[in-house]
C-alpha cells in the first residue's frame, strides 16, 4: 500500500519531469495571469494576545515577462517578471485585545507591484525571490475602534518579500508555492500605527496568455547617468499627532551624497541626511509635542549614511543605514535608516518618496525632488 509521502514524492517527480518539456513555452510567453490563495499567521510575538491571529486571502496578478527583453537591469538582476496585481485579505481573525475585548482587523483591499528575481533553476523549476510594494485600504482603524492602536488610518503601505518555487506542469501552466513576510502600516502619517506583520504561505497557478515568443525589440529606457555622480534631494513630510485624525507634525528634509556606479542595476552610495523640525519636543508640553523615537529637543538633526540604489529603468528603489552626528532626542537614539522609491523624468531630475525609520518604527514620510549630476 502506498503511503501519503510516497504519493507526494511521485507527484513531485512527475511535475519536475513534465516541467522540463513545459518550461520552454511558458518561459517564452510574454504575458501570464497568476492566481494565489494565501494564509498567514501573526508574527508580532511581543504581544501574547496575538498568538492565535491569522489571515487568509487572494492575490490575482498580471505578470509581464522581462527575462527575454533587452533591458540590462533585468539581465543583471536575473529578473523574470514584473507583476501588477490586486489583493484581498480577511483580517477578522487578526485581533487586538484591549481590556479583555477582542477587536477584529476588518478587511484589506490592495494593489501590489512585484518583481521576480530568479535565484536558482533545477530542471524546469525556478526558485524566486520576489520583493513587492503597494497600497491597501483597511476598513478598521484607531478611529473606527478607538481602543486599538494597530492601524492608524485607512490607507496603508503594503510591503512584501517572498521566496517561492515555480514548477511548470504543462506548456502554458505552472504551479507556484512559497512564503513571504507581509507588512501593513501607514508610515507614521497617522499614529498610533503598530501595523500588522504576518508570515504568509501562498499556493496557486500561473497561466500563460497571448502569443509565445511575441517579444518586440524594445529600446533600452535608461534615463540615468552612467558613471559616478553627485546627488541632492529636498523634500517635506509629515508625522501624525497622537490619535488626531487631521493633526500633523511637519518636517523638511535634505540629502547630499555621492553614488558609486557599479552597473545599470546597482549603485553604492554614501552621504548625509538633514531633518528640520517645524515642531520640536517640549517636555513641558509632553502630550502635545511627543513624537516617539523621532522626538527632538533641537530643530535640526543630521547624520551620515551608506547604502545602495537598485535601478529598474526609470524606477529606483534605495535603502541606507546611518549614524547620527547630532540628534538631541528623548530616547537617546544613535542610528537610523531610510528607504525610498524614486522616478526619473530625465537623467538628472526625478521625484522621490522617502520613509525615515528608527529601529522598526516609522518616523516620518518625505516627498520631494531629486537632482543628480
């Protein structure tokens, strides 16, 4: 009698054998549709009341094959697909318990952009790393449920990072399965904003659509400077006031640095960030001016940082980690990090949104212009 493990092994072997013949056509299809079911568990382990929390949902995406395009960034990063999709998560079982009362998380409806980066290939199967960034509307907030502190506002960032396996099982279809970390929060625009963090498993089907091998010779769209460059950006942003729907702390920010060009996909960078506070922290007006790890006793804070840019045509994702040289703050914070997304109109001018963080707590969101020479 066959055991379940024997049957599973047989099915896996069959899928891998079939994948060798199915890979060629599926891998050369220009377009595909993916449908994935998802189930996740709460990983906010510091709160024992959340140990039984879970979510489930659905992710439907359009996948554009970039593996055979002439984009140099796709070749360097070994990118296979750009995906644009919609998500739905039922958060009714993601509960925050306050004074013995369990408050549910409601529903989350989102739009997510992702890029598949191939790490390994074995037979026809692929091991993929997939970072993603999007926006989501969450129905329950600190204003619909005033006792809670998890979700500050309805509009939230959705950040994902997935590790998955894709196994073709027919000329036009593959099975996909993986796991990812998912984060919902609003970047400190409305506070409190603890956010939902889950470890989520996915399983689904990817189906090729359209004509295989229908790739046009698209010109390389790279409006950035090739070679080392100097970079300056200016912007302004906000952090929410505690449990105040409209109230905001306003800040201005600037950065100047140098980029060390490696190739069209990756640049290393180093420079200095300066933040100007329009409202500083005043211990005598604690509740009115307190800004958590961002609470500054001076109008100016500044530091030095290093990091990298990851370029995909006109879109650049960056991250930097730094140390403060001047920051008189309430919590004695010494280190910071920033991450952002920018879009270039010309090789020298673009727009950027930047999120400043201390540890894992969002400080404030900044929007501005970037100049590169």
